[in-house]
C-alpha cells in the first residue's frame, strides 16, 4: 500500500509505493506529490493538476483554490495522489498511457525518470543485449545493419522519444527501402525494426508498434528483371580456382566437399571441429543453427591436411586470414573479394570492387535504383553441389540432408539440372 514520507529540506509530501520491474522483481520507488505539508492558502496550477489527475472533482478544486486547506487535509490529498499512482502501476499501464493521463508522472527509480526512451537509446540498448541472449554473431550483425539504415532514414528524429514515431514515418521508411532493395531485403530489414519496437511494447514502454499495419511489398515471382542464381560448371570452377590464393582455394574446396556450406561457416571453420579419429567434420550452421556431421571424404581430408601444414598446430581457424576478416566486417567484404575473382575470370559482368564499401548497402545512393546482383557468387557453390549430386542420381532426400536445407520446397530452388540429365529424362517418354 502506498504511504507518505517527509524529507527534511523539502516542503512537499513524498509518495512511496512498489512497482514491478520487467524481470518480475518488486522495487520501492519515491515520487514527490508537489503537495505542501504546511496549511495551504491557495492552489498552484501544478497542485490543481495533481488533484485533478487523482480524481478530485473540479468543484472541490475550485473551493480549495479560494479557501485553501489545513495541513491534515493536505496530507489526505497527498495520500490520494499516492494511491492513484500505485493503482496505475498495478494496472500495468504503459508509460505513454500514464503520460497521457498524468502528463507529469515521471517518478524516480534509482535516479532515472520513468520516461519513454529515445529511439537511438532503446535500439542500442536492445542490440547490445542480443549476444547475452544467445543470438548468433550473424544475427547481431543483421540487427546492426537494420538499425543503421533506420537511423539514416530518421536523421535527427533518431533522438526523439519512441512514442513520437508514427505509422506514417514507418511507411515512408518501408517505401524508402523498397526503392533500393529487393523485396526479401525490405521485409527482413523492416521486420527487424518492428521487432525492436515490439520488445518495447512487451515491456510496457509503448502502446503499440508504429509499424503495425504497414503493408509490405509482395515478391513478384515473374519479375523479368530479376537475375536468377545458378551453380558453377566444372570448367567455371577450374577457372575460379586458378585465380584463388591458397586460402581461398581451400575455402572453395571445403565448401564443396562439406556439402555446399555457406561463406560464413567456411570462413569460421575451426580446427576443433575436425575429428581426424572419427573422420568427420562437426559444425553448427550460423544461419539456421543446424548441427551437421559431415563425413571427411578423401578429397576433403587432403585439403585439410594441406591447410594444417600451412597453419601450424596452434591455429584456431582453418582459414585464419578470412576468419579475421569475417569477424571484423561480416560476409560483405569476403563476398566482394570472391566476386572480384569471378570478374577477373570473366564469369560475371560487374566488378563489385567498384561498388564502394560493402556494396554501399548501408548508405546507398538515393536514386531509386536497387543494387544489381550477379548470377554467380560464393553462394552458388550450394547450387553447384545440389545440382551435381542430383545429376549423379543421388536420392533427393539425401541431397537435401547433405546440403542442409530445412525443407523440400527450399531445396527445389537450388536444383538446376544439366542438359545431359534433362535429355536422359526426356528420352524415357514413350514414342507416340
């Protein structure tokens, strides 16, 4: 129950009551009622506001304004204000709701006022806690990228309280993304931003997410301007390997012989994942968290033996140089470096090294043009493995398991049968 206490150097009554923190613990807080302990000859505007917020009738307030009140009456009114605040807390009102009802209700909790945090402050606080909640490094990086794009759009508004961000602003942000990125990127970035706002809603800092109700663009499957990803042919793979340094060559071959693993997983492959005794490589994919145990075929074992000779016994990563690059800047720089070799080999038309830092993803030119993708990249090795295994007659379910796809629908998008396999299939049709 709320109670009152005095402070020696203050002429006002202080209300004390308990509030429940997001962690579930209860904490006692104190807030000045702005109602004086001594007999009151009249009411100030602030005192009138407090009494009105506490539920006192306007006629009574008018009477007090003219006549005043005794010290005992002032204490009763201060208690009424304290009870009103405690009731608001027990009803789990959001801060914006409380501010709407009592515009000056900001009580002191360990020296900080209970106010709606700024967009910048809340986003940085939330993202800084992702690692402690067990989120993968790649996930944290995605959140940071989305934050930077959102802040670039907001400009000075990033320092506004979160409750000042309107649905119209969020819709404009989505349209801004849609003018520069593919539909999948727009959805991912927008949903990350909305997820951070929703975390504030769950903790009672906001009434609702400002992005709620914004209509996202739809992915047009028949987009004629969209470049389809494909796998490498054997001749193309040889041309790529000729231009790779020793570490890149190992990364390409490891990706192939590990079932087409992604760039980040290959770059961060550790020696403790290589079990020479059992002849397997154990890894957990960064994107899906899937635990994989890949048999060490002779070709893969030969590549790893060569790397072990180069790295030495004290090395942590199989590809230390590219692992360090990935830890510093993610997959963007590595992908651009590999695509540069593809350009040198004459396999793609656009040199990503001329596109600026990290493909200018974070600060793209505001000309309404999306970043153009090449049909070949390091990720094309996944298409290569899936297609080659299917062409070799491996059971589809086994191919899906090797590549590590979560569903047959996802796996189907990676299969590009060769002309020879297609011809053999068509020859099985009866002659009419």
